[in-house]
């Protein structure tokens, strides 16, 4: 370290709790690199993710609603920033490592294919013979193999903790270990659902797919509306919608902190490794869990299964299936990089990876070109 600035570890020692993941305790990178003069390892990870091409493509990937449905709603990119913002707020109160939290949050959806969960379902079916498709797993493929940044090796060479955090996400549905994920990883996971519960409501109401009155039957929303009425009585419908989003985020974050702060602060004195081994997990009380489940079920039935979305889902699904099926049969039409990749991971996976990296619009363009043009499709 030269003397431009104090070592990042000295800042962390002042600001972070003992149980946070301190960057001086990192297990490092697969390919060792010298320390940066003033950025800690997780700051560098965050910057590598922010500057990688897969991250920029999140702007062209739908979250729930497609680009041609309007200009108001979230994309996968703006969802990602909302998750990062909520996660940092929680992380700061819990005195966790915000750089690590931000790196994990910016990376968490980087592996999403075009056309959201529909895209994922279709690709999973197309790739069944080759092990299926998971966006969480694909995020790891992107940062470890597909991004090209260094000439000695492929991938972004991220810190072990960032890769392990994403691996925890990919294995989320497997039986839980006694060892808990890093608290920073758990915070990002919690912030993800807090963000989409709130913003999907905002987007759906703005698009006219459901009304605030219909939503008020859900207990958590009703509670938020009552609290708004006390603080800001008589809001116009246009003002009520953003107020509701704010209140829902605030309610969830405040509840989460009230429930977890005493337990987490009580772990002061222990290291990050110790609290992981003890299985320290962030959670919420059962009543709140039930209310969130009720909200999520309502959103599932009324938004994600809305007729307009099912229509889009159907036609996008067909295009993805045609793209995958045709390219597996005609691998010569793949861009060179993916023709080469087919040699190492097989054509079914290589074609799936090529499609998964696309934005919604690029996917439509390549689909059109596949059936109207000649020669290989474009790389992204
Ligand atoms: Mg997400």
C-alpha cells in the first residue's frame, strides 16, 4: 500500500462490527493480484461487476413487465439498484460490510435471461438434457468464464466471498447447512424480496393491472395505507401510489431491523467466521412472514398470472424455444465464441448460454435474423 490514502482495513475496523466480513480476512482471488492503492477487495469486486457488459445488459432485460408495455416500470437494472439501496441501508444499521453487500446486490440478477422468469422456464426445459438452466448459476458462469477482462484468464477474478455468496443463492433450495451464509449474503437476499414486493405493486397499479383498493384487502398493504393516512391524509391517487411503495419498503425494512438488531448486536465480539459456524440467521417473526406470504400470493395470482403477461410469456417462450432448437441443429449460425464454447460445454448448453446473455430486444432481433438472414448471429 502506498500513502495516497489510509488502508481500507483501518476504515473498516472503525465502522464495522466484529461479526461483519472484514476485507482483510478475505480468502482472496483465484488468480492472486497485488492490493490496490486505496480500494479494498470488495470495492474492486463491486466496480468489476458494475463495469462488466452483463451488468449493462440488465437495462434491456425485463423484470416483470416488458419494454413495450410502457416507460414507467422497473427493468432488471433498476430493480438491482433498488435491491442494492435497501441492502446497504440494512447493512449500515447492522454494521456489516457495505462494499461486499453492494457487490453481491449488483451481481445477484446478472444471470437472468431475456424475458424474465418465462425465459428461465423455457431455457430450463430446452436445456434439460444438459442439466437445465438456473439464472443464479449462470451468474457464476458469467463472472467466472464469459466476461473477458484479463488476458491471462477468463472471468472477473472476483473475491472468494462474492463467489461463495452467489453460490449460496444458486443452492438456496437445497437443504440448509448448519453453517449460515455470511450476514452480508443474507441481507441481500432479504432486500431482494422487499424490493420486488413493493415495486411490482407500484408498476402493476401504474399499468392499470390492479387497483390500490383491490390491494387493500392484503393485510400488509392495508397496514401501510393506514399508516400513510395518519402521516399524509388525503393524498391524490397519483401521490398515493409512490407513498405506498415508500411505506411498504419502510415497513418491511423497519420490521426486519427491529426483529434482528438485538440478536445481531449481541454477537459483537465474535468474528464473521464464528457467527457463520454458529448458524446465525437473519429472520422475521412468524406473523410478519405470514403477511408477506399473503402479499406474495396475491401478487402471484393477480400480477404474474395476469392475462396480459401470460400472452407475452407465451409468445416470448415460443421465440426462445425456436432460437434454441434451431441453433442446436445449426451450430454454424452461432457467433464464433459460442461455436468454440460448444466444444467445451456441449451445444445445448452453449446455445442456452448465448441466449441467456441476450437482452429482450436483442433476442427478438436475433430471432428475426435467424429466420430471415444468412450467416452467424451477432455476439453480445
Ligand atoms: Mg432480484
